[in-house]
C-alpha cells in the first residue's frame, strides 16, 4: 500500500460513516484537508508506537507529541511529505480508566481475529472486534466518551479539519454556509477529541447521529464524529495551521 491509497481508504471510510460530509459542496471536492484526526488506543498493535513504522513507510514523520492528562490522551502530530494533510494521532491511555471499564475495553479488543491485528490498513478497515452490547457501550461511555466511541468504531479517523485560508474563504462566511446546510458549529476549543490552541479560530461541527446495531440486535443512534474548520489568527505566520493546532503547554519532549 502507498500513502495515496492509505489516505483514500481513510477518507472513504470516513465519508461512509458521515454521509453528510461526503455530500458537502461548500468547497471543491479536491480541496485538501489540513489534518486528519485519528483516534486509537495504547493497546497491542493499535498503539502509536506500533503504528509509527507503517506511517513512516507512508512518508509521515512525527514532529511533536502532546500529553493531555485531563483527557487521558497522548497526541502525536505527524507531518506528511509535501503539502498533504497532517495526521493528528490521538491515543487513549487505558491506564486512565478505572479497572472495570479498562478490563471491559481490553476484553473487546482481545476478540479481534489475529488477521485483523496486522497489516498496513489497521486504521481504515473499521472496527476489528465484535460490536459490544448497548449496556457495555453505555458503561464505557460513562467512564470516558472516547472509550465508548472506540468500542463501537475501532481505531479510525474521527474527523477531518480544513484550513479556511487554504479553502480561500473566511471562517465567518464558511460557518454561515455550514449552518445553511444544517451543520451547527461549536466554537468551544475543548469540543472534539482534543483542545485547540488559542492561535487558531476554530469550529467543530458534529455530524448527524447514525443508527447502529449493537450485539444483541437492538439499534440506537449515536454521534460518530464530525468536521472542523480552523483559521490562523496571524495570517503572516508561515507555519501550517496543523502545526499550531494543539496548545503549546501540552507539548512534551520526544525521546
């Protein structure tokens, strides 16, 4: 697999889960995302350290690592070759969960077939373990919203972020257009997987909830992610918006 195929599979899986994003026509279809936010967990082959060799094969290089103890996350910013979308790889730390939810999530992950624990497409093949039942999902979600999300979705792309400047529009104008198509943005910098730096203006747009069939056959609607718009507050800054995405105080040294 080459990088272009990997990104295409990520995107196809994402728009399949979020058809309202796949149908957006507010900017050209070929407009590149600024970053792709991927959620995973520090367990087995799905941990960041295990995934990095494959991502390096695709040409991605880790530039920064951020620790967010209040969210139980380690987040790595991976730069692509050229001008493509950055990867923002957020890893839920299972040690931040209490024993019951942690063991529950670990038991789910352990049910993934051996053939689904290897390969270069671990982040774009969907949930590799069986669907949990509704009470298990609810218990995990109460323990940590991202634990519940991972239980039903598996390691995969949570949302795409677009830089308004690269789209050639102002955030205020795009926000109005998003509202007109039924997507309401949240300006809270803590809305989404991780907090956003004050160097960026930001909107996160949750997509429509999807009806999923749980293990015992009952169906429930849950929110699966969304799309984000960002805009640099200092347009003269030559760094990519993705490089400024996460608060500087969360950055930690890489060994």
